[in-house]
C-alpha cells in the first residue's frame, strides 16, 4: 500500500470514471485546466501530504500549543509545513485569478485537500485563512481587498471566524459583542469570543478576524448583527504593520483532540480601542458569515471523510499484518497455523463496513462540490438554480452525516486493533480524538438537522429536494436492468421512495400545525437521508465498476460464468480487484445498512412524543 492517508485509486475513480470531471473542464470557466494538469497537482499534493503533513500528526498532538506573554506558539513542526504550504500556492487554489488565485474547480480543490485534512490541527490554520479571505474577496471594498486579501491568499497573514460567545453558544442571535461607531467610519469592538480555532498563532505575521457584533442601537437577534474585520495588527497606508490591536488572547482551550490547533478565548476592547472595519452592509452579518460557515461545513464533512479514510487504511494494514488465531475452518484444530486477523469474519465485517462508508462519504463530498462547480459554470439559469439547490440540500448532510459516520469509522478502527488500538503507540486513538469535534462545531449536528428539515426540504416549495430525488431515480433507472445489480437497484429505489414519503409526511405535519414531529425527528431523518444518499452513490459506483469489469473480462477472454476462472481473474488483476471491491461495498451496504432507513421512517411516522413528554425528573431519580 503506497500510503495510509487515502486510496488514490478511489479518488481517481470518482473524479474521472464516475463524476467525469473532464467534461467540467471543458466549460469556459475551467478550460485552462486539463486532466493531466489536475493529475500533476494531485501528485504534488500526495507527496506533500505523505512527506510533510502526516509526519507532524503525532508531534503536533504531543507538543500542542502554548500561550506565553499574550502570544500563541504552535507545534514546532507546523512551521515548516506552513511555510511549504504557502510556497506551494496551496492556499490560492480556488480563488479567482483576478484576486491572485488559480481558479481551480471546487471539486479539484477538494480532492487536493482530501490529502491534507487528515491532520486537521495543522490544516485549520491555512483552511480558516482561506475561508476568511473569500469573505473579503466576496464582500470587501476595493480598499479592504487591497489592504488584506493578497497577503491572506498567500498565507502571509492568517484569518479566523469569530462567532461563538460564552452565554450565547449556538444561539448566535444572543450575541452581546458590540460595535461602537466612530466619526471616521471605523468601529470599536467590545466583547468576548470563545472556541476560536486558530485564534492566535506564530505562523503568520498578522491575523484578520471576521467578527460578528451588534452596532449600538441595532435590534436584538440575528437580524441586528453585522460583520467586521478586526486585524491583530493595524495596517498602515503603505501596507506595513502598525500598532497591536486592543484584544487579548485570554487562554487556549484544553481539548480532547486536535491539540496542535490553537482554540482560543479572545477578549476584545478591554481598553476601549479595538479597531474594526465593517465588512459588507450593516445588519447583513449572518448572511455574509453564512458563506464562510457553509464552506466550513463542507470542510467539516471533509474532516469526517479524511479521518475515516486514514483510520480505515491503518486498520486494513494492521489486519493484514497481525497474526492471531486460526482460520474459522480450523478453529477446532489446536495445531492449525495462525493467520492474519483479516481472515476472521468479524474483522472482515468491520473492514467492509468501514470501506463502504468511506467510499460513500467521499462520493458525497465530491458530488456536493461538483454541484457547486456546475452552478457556477452553467449558462442556463434554470440549471444554475438546480445545482445551487442541490448544494443547499446536501450541505447539512455532508457536514452532519460525514462527521458522525467518520467518528464511528475511527471507533471501529480501534476495535480492529483490539487493545493496541486503545494505546497511544498506535495512531488510531488520535484519529478518534481529533475527529470527535467535527460533529460539534460549525453548527452542531442537531442544528444541521433542524436546518435540513426546517428550511432545506421546503426551499422553492420542495423543488431542491425533488431535484435530488430525481437525480437518484435517474441512476437507479440506469442500472435497474443490469443482471448483477437489479436487486440492489430495487432496494435503493425502495429506500428513495421511503425518503420521499417521509419528506412528504413532514410537509403534512407542517400543514396540520404539527411542528413538534419534524423537530423531534430532525436528526433521525438527517441520518436516514444520509444512508439513502450513501446507498445511491454506492449503487452508482457499483454500476460504473460493473461496466469496467465486464470490459476487462472480455478483453482478457474470461468466462464470467466460471467461478474459478473469475476468481483467478480478480486475484490476478489489480484493476479487476478494485472494481470487484466496489461491487461488494455496494452490496454489503445496500443489503445490510440501507434497510435501517425504513426502520427510521417507521419510527418518525409513529409521532412518538417521548422526548418532550418525559418529565425532567424522569431522567434520573
């Protein structure tokens, strides 16, 4: 196995064989790129990830961050990584060329980051900077772009996202941080922000904080929030750095994982002189910040994929090397030879469960970003709207489903290792610790579920949701008559029908003024929808793989009706084994996991109100 970060063959399969990115590259917006160029970029990303980023994973976790004299110091190894990241231009991938970026399609940039995000403690620093810089690119004045954007894109300056406050938490509208208007049109900020990833560090000479606050006199709630740019050091007219701004790094949070990521508590304006500039229009803070939040939610979905991917590949290698027990066929023979644990059925079950989930989660991530590329590159307005709608519906699934299933994959990897997996001499326990946060930040997964059920299903009178159903049905129709896929296609069709019926059931509840049923069942519905989407993608993957297998076997003159000849063919061809693995991933998931969707729907439709009817005293005596 060439690396233990991601399956390169799976990545290329999705990009070129399933999602046909080459067709996207024919669009005028992306015609400067080619498959050869993308392959070259991905190869450089692989080298950088394997040789530079992955080796800092353990040292970053062990060393962590420290706060000294008001300055955060990150793990030593991160400095070289960050320097090479910036020199390689990785932070400029998806910015507009006129901003100094490379203009890569989003799906290509995501494929690159698929290599990097396994070490999220490191990637948070450039990743958040890129998100903050895109806010400046989208909403900044010409002066703000000149002042901040270029150096943020190159990574000379960092960036964050300052939303959360001690008393507000997820209830962002309850923010008490205030902005005081000054005669010169600038503002002064007073308030406290907590859980700020990359809140301070010594990787960049300046940090620009997009920060939500309420201008004095504006209404309460989210409608009264504006967004401001708060630099660590003020910037002089000539671009040089001026005085240190009036805010304090009060502490670094002690966390379960991602120890190399500086999660800070920041106190702004204790001396009444924290300089800030309005970004965009007044009272448009949430609208503007949602751009970065939605990008971050896709990023968190990627964190779920990369954590699951690296955990699965490590567990797979361990299972192939760890000798323990005899074959199930020889378990009564005490003298039988010991075998690698991958030969034991329960270990194979765990590995196949992980494999099918990793592959479907990666497909969801890539497809969601591809929808965004299509929305940007299409000239037909109806098509643009369709693909924008697909991104809207899929984003909460991408964030919540991938982060929760990603954590469960890391947990299962530990189980494959057994007792060794629980020990720090092996890396899988760190994968689990680092991944757990993904279901919590950027809107906890329960919030993602409420967003899906409360807003996304009903957008455009349900048109976005129905577009997704339509895409799934198109795939099912394509493979329904394939001899070896018909039963799988039928099962996915039933699951899609259940999904549509459950969505319609929620609409009926809303029409009857029954809002508690959808609210109580928002999270079960999101996870149900995630499983149905996963089944769809795995059927699609199996369909493509079956076509490729048939072509390969015909080319080699293999009789597919001869089991012995077929097994020899699969074992003797790396490509045939890969495609065969895709078919088994789909068969396992669709036959064993997808039926859970129908059970979830049954529970939702029962309208059971236990979660709200149980008295608080009933939870514990």
